[in-house]
């Protein structure tokens, strides 16, 4: 696993993992209603906690819920570690799935440069298809003259205006002529 792959996984983990401070704030202020359990994805036990709080605790002086909330304070760190491990596992699976697919079908980067001059507008579209360690292919296309002003964006480049690659070598030109 290279640096880019590890960086991808860690950025996914940082963006998708549950927050400890938020879990503890929910536990502290809404713990008897199980809000921290809903936040951590434990929906069934959150519903049971609401039911226990509303149906049983009014005549038992909230002792069962108090015990449950205190126990949950010690369970939250384990839930957070479990959530982080699950997010990391999903990110690793996503990366492995991407590696198994044909990388040339989906470009990793597309950029469009639009040059305006008095008499014509030129579109340069640079498309790089990259494997994790190296750039496989780079194509630069230009579109012909356009009399209308063109707004930036990929959808504004008509397909029929795309000409041939800008840079070709003699070997490629001979192959094209042979065909």
C-alpha cells in the first residue's frame, strides 16, 4: 500500500467516523432518552432505552435508566473504536474494488482550459487516466472555432467539435493513414 492509498483511507476515516465529544454531549444531556445510542447506530437499544425511561422509570425513581446511562459512559469509547474500524475496513474495501476495476474507464482528473481571443475560442481538455503509481495515458483535445461565446464547463464542449489529439508523432500518423 502506497502513501496515496493510505492517505485516501485516512481521509475517509477522518470524514466518516463518529465524534467522541458529540457522543458524550448526547450522553450527558439526552442520555436517559438514548440519543447517544441513536448517534452510534444502535437504534434498537435506543428505542428500548426510551421505552424503559418513559414506561418503567416513573415508578422506580429512574434507577434502571441511571444504571444504564452510567454503563453507557464506559461503553462509548469501545463503540467509537468499533465505528472507526468499520469505516477503515469499508474504505479499504472501496480501494480494493477500485484497483480491481479497469482504471482506464474512469479518469482520475479532468481539466478544461478555455482561451478567448478576438476571433476564435479554443477549448483544451486534458484528461489523465492514472493508476495508483503512474500516469498511463494523457490526451489533449482541442475544439474548432466557435462564433458564440462559450461558458466554462465540461458540458459546454460539443462532442462533434472534438478533433484529433494535438500532439501526434510520425509513427501514429502512419498508422492512421494505413487504416
